């Protein structure tokens, strides 16, 4: 199983980023996929989940309306569109397949002026 996150970077408050997660080694379309994040000094927290059907759940009240999770089963890829970013969104972002123990290396998102 491989999960490779990309798309992070340094962005000013109010800016946008789109994260991608390229996957391989498992049947992507058969799994719920989830984005997590881990801020400095804090525990990893789940951000959003997208089911195989496309149904979406957000786990952080502060991201609903700003973040969009999506998937492309043909490309075995997961995405997280993040708008109106704030410094509180600064974290390493990870993707995961729910039920599998594997993690990628994460992608750093830094929101700062």
C-alpha cells in the first residue's frame, strides 16, 4: 500500500491550496478515504471522510464550508480543496484508507503572512 500526499506549501491567510493523495496497492474504490492533519505539538485529528459512494463527512466544525474532499476512483486519487485558509490550518496533512494501517509521509501546509 502506498499513499503519497502532495500539494502543500506556504500560503497567506485567506489563500487556497489543493492537496492530492496518490494511492496504489489496494482497491481504492472499495475504501472510505480520509484526510487527517497534525499540527505542531498536537495529536493527529481527522478532517474529512469520503465514502465509496461519494458521501462526505466533515469531522472538524471549522473546516465545513471551507474544505472540499473529493475522490477520483479512475485515478485512485483523493483530494482536499482548502479555501480561506487560516493560521490554525497549519499542519501536516495525511490521507488514509479507513481500515488500513498505512500512512503516507504527509504534506506540510503552512498558513502565514
